């Protein structure tokens, strides 16, 4: 029996051993091989992408900048590539021919409306590119500000910008590895439309979805559009949605990973923000008890319980810090499972 006559399951076993460039050449041999490779493209060896920057105007995606994965965990200008799309099909084809499952930096940008969603693995080195790409310079300045996190944890930074709303930075850290649950399908135009990227305040909707993905480990494909209420600060929407997803449920305490979510809020920390923090913490306190401490510009609310099931000390904490920089505040939520309270560093 020749190769062409083999069942697909056996063809894939053989094709899976070939390099991606060889597979591309093999597609040109005959129609049967072409359709076999194209149909099973998700299962075959495709080049892995570390960095993907998607450019769009209105509801049209017109190009990307990207960098392929290599042995060093660093982004350099010589690694950058570009692709321009005339049709939606060309964009879909680009995604299908790339492996996005280990992506480290994901950016969506509407250059006309100055709307940006920026997501980055904090351990991925971008120092060599900061002076060459404006968005990386901006992110470096913002995330080098005062921030709360554990130095040994995995971290992702998320930043949301648009002309009509105050910018928001989110840092998510955890003892377990964080990853954007991404593949070519979830970044197709139809999925981005479902998330609300092309709608008014779409950056907030998509930013919240990605934050949920990092915190829960769910696939991005599981989310529909999370509508953005422009009258409610984004950090409050994210926090409430985490509560709705059951992140703080008492029955999940023993199995939950330690996580921290730190929001950098432009516009300052208002009386309404303070009221929200107290009201929200009232929902997640243990045994109806919590401790509130205020020292200068810092408000801390925490509650803990010694678990009879696993022997660990479970602790929920909210820290609200007014920055020395005028008009900025830092709000952190920490969920911990430990005998001792978590060590926290105060610098990047």
C-alpha cells in the first residue's frame, strides 16, 4: 500500500515526524496531500509564536507584528516580522499556520482610536526592544511603578488604554504557572467579535476576559462578550466577575492556588472605591470576621481561618494604597493558602 492510500490516522503519524518546512513543500506534491495537511494543520508541527501584535481599525484586522519562539526568553528587534492582510481569510490562514499555545506577549491595537490591550509574561525580557517600539516603552514605565507581588511567583501584566476611559494596569501573580490559553481559533475575527473587541470600550471587555483566563485557567474560547459598564471602574467589574465565577468560594479553599491581583488605577482612590472594598470584603470574609487597618494612605482589610480539613491557614486580603504620585492608586487582592502569611515585595 502506498502512502496516498493509507488511512488519515497513519498518514498523520508519518507527517507528524516531518519539519514544518517539509510539510509545506509536501502540500505541493498532489491534491490529496494538500488537503490532508491543511485539514490536520492544528495537529502538525507549526512554528511557535512568542509575540503577537494585532492591528485593527473598526472591525477589520489589517496586519500583525510577531516574533517566533527561540531558545532565549528575550525579544529583539531582529526577531520581529510583519504580515499584512487584505482579507479575513488571509488573517485566518496566518493563525492556522502558527502555534500560539505558548505565547508570551499579546497586543491588540486600534491606531486610529488609540485603543490598546497589552498582555505580557513578566519574565519575558523586552529590554532590548523598549527604545524601538513605543508601546513597550510605555509599559516599562507603567509597570516599574510601585506594585505589590511575591518575587518568586509567576506574573502577567495587563494594560488597557483608550481615549474615553482612565487607563488601567493589572498584575496577576500566582504560585502556579500562568498561561494565556490561546490557539489560532480563539484569535480569529469571529471570536474577537464575540468578545466585543470591535465595539465601543471593547478594550475593557477583552481585557477582562483575558484576566479571567489567566486566573481560572479556562480557555479563552469559553467566554462570550463581557459587557463593559462605563459607569463602573474596570477593576470593580473584574473583581465582581471573579466573585461570580466562584474564585472566593469557601468550598474551594483547600485546593485553590495562591493568587494576587493588583490593579493600578489612574484617577486616584476615591471614597466610593473605599466603600466598594469594604462591601466586597464583607462577602469574602471568614466566619463573619475581618480586620481593618488604616495607616496614612494605606488601607488593609484581611480575614483568615485555620482549616480543620487541610491544616493550612487560609487568608483573604485587600490592600488599597494611595500612591505618592498624584492621581494614582494601587488596589491588591490576595488569596493565600499557607501556615504563615505571604511575604510581599514592594518593587519591580
